[in-house]
């Protein structure tokens, strides 16, 4: 396999504008006639859908904490046929966890090193000028083995501000690849889990086209293309196997958080994905072997889900004889009730006794390692799974048998064990992969 040249778009911290740069760059390169393969470093469920819209190719997550070398190789192989790869980092370039996972600590720098991609550092220079060069130089020198392409200055206030900031970068010997003027209209809409979903954006195509035009006017696209590099190709391996042959997958604005590599692996190995919409009151396909409810935003649609009689009846009928699994938002929808932010409880499917609440927000975030006490679709009891949890709900009731012993990235026990009752299972974490036995 030939590894196409690539770049890692990263930043010193979250909130610097790297997603805007990422989407604009993907579209601008695509408009120039290149086949562009996007990737996301870290456990993000939302950004890949935006990448797909911008690049026209599905985006896949790299995760050095959760993934073993075989899975990383399988994901790297998704770049086959691309002219260039562009990866988007998570948080700051070197941010990860304290305890090593399957191949690393989950940092964007590790992904860049593994792929041989030079880093393009997006720096918010608001409130500083020459001092921004000290930040950039620190990032360049923190790991001298990490290739560094240069910087893009973001939120530049004026031509004078740009001259002073560039002077600092010149003194530090850092290449400036672009300078983006401050513009308040370029920020993507957000909510409590970060960006809104791509499917919810009121005019996503126009927004991405605008980002591309903005980058074309203010960034040296030729220099960015010339900076792209790659390391030796990793050995390609199959992506994770499907948990069933015919999988009814909930897919709408309430349920959309599934890692792309899972669905791609399931399809590649012969599974049939049968999408249905609980919000449209659709029942899962009666011929499905498994119903899978991904995470998402059921709390924003609790009343609609509570009134979805056809969906709930079909789900209950399936669960009488065949497995149902829910992740995070899907897990909540399988429970007895969901209390919204106003304190109103809505009746969910009732296949589990779980009651969750958003009336008192509780932040739950981080990697999870789970050792199953009982089976769940695709995995036997005793299997170890890796995933990620991100939600603001709290547990009011959880009367059912726990599904797993769950731990955070440092090996500390986590109270959210998941649940199982009959053919129904659920977890608060989103599955990334099972550990090889």
C-alpha cells in the first residue's frame, strides 16, 4: 500500500479555529481537483461528518489510546486512492491521557508521527503579536522528531497586527502559511457537546464553500500542498467485524454518533445496515438480527421519542427474541425514562430500567475500558472493549444487572457500568474497538 502525503491540522488548544481551517482546506483542495482523504485524531463523533461534507470522502478516526497497530493500519488504508491526506487534531497538539493505551496516549502528535505528517499549527493570535512566535516555537521544539510544516495565524486584527506577528515568526525561523483576518461569521454553531451535527446545520454547503473561499484568499495553498509528507505505509488489516449479519441502525438527528470505521468494517465484511428513524416513528426492520441505537441527542427530542409508538412497539417486539444494544443516547432511549433540562420526565422504550436526567447536568467525559460481565452483540463475556464517554446526564435509577466492569484511561473504576436485561444491553461509552485476545 502506498501512503499518500498528508498534513496534520492542529493547534495549541481547543477553540483556535482549526475546524474552520480544516473544512476550508478540504474543500479548497477538492475544488483544485485533488482526491482528499480526511481523518480525525482522537475520539470525536461529530467532526467526521463535517469532513465528509467538505471532502466528499468518509473521514475516519485515528486513536492511539484505543487502537492497536492492526486497527490503525486498517484505518490508514482508507487513504488508498487519495492524492493527499488531511488530519484534524483534537484539543492541543500534545494533549492526551496520563496512562499509555494500546499504542500511545491519544495525542494528535502521535498520529502525525505514525503517519509521517508535518504539523500545520493554527494559532489564535488575538491579544498578542510577536509573542505568538514563542508559543509556536515551543510547539515545534517540544518534540524535535515531529515534522513541522509551519503556522496559520488566525483572528488577525489588522495589517499592522499581521506585520508584527509575522516579524516574530520570522525571528523564530517559522514559516507562515497563511494569515486569517478576524471574522465573527465563520464560527460553526455549537451546543453542549461541541459543534452541532452536520445534518442539523441550516446551510452547511454554503458555509463550507465560504470557508474554502476564505482560505483561498488568505492561505498559501501551494505551500501547504508542497509541505505534505508521509512515512512508511502501515500494514493494512480488516476493520472490526460486524456483530450481526443484518443490523437495524437508528439514524437521525437524535441518533448519529457511531464511529465511521465500525460501519465501514461491518459493511466490508458482509453485514447489511438497515437504517431507520425513531424520530419519524419508524420501527426497526423485522428481518434484522440486531437493533443498534447509537448515541446522539435524545434529550433534545425526548417528547417526540416518547410519542413514537410505532418505534417503541417495534423495538419491544424485536427484543423479545433478538438482541438490542444502545450507546449513550441510545442507551438512555432504551431505559424507562429521560428527564429533560426542565425536569419533565419522558417515557422511553422501557426495555431497561434506566432513568437518566438532564435537570442536574453532570459532565461525564473520557476514555473507557470495559471488561464484560456478560455478552453483548459481537462480544462474549470477559471481552475487553475500548471506547469513549461524553455526555451531561446523570443516573436517577439503574436497577438492572451491570454489563461490565468499566475503568477510565488510568484504570480507575467508573460507576457507569452499563446494563443488561434479557436480550437488551446498553453502555454510556461509544464503542471504538474490542481488544485482541
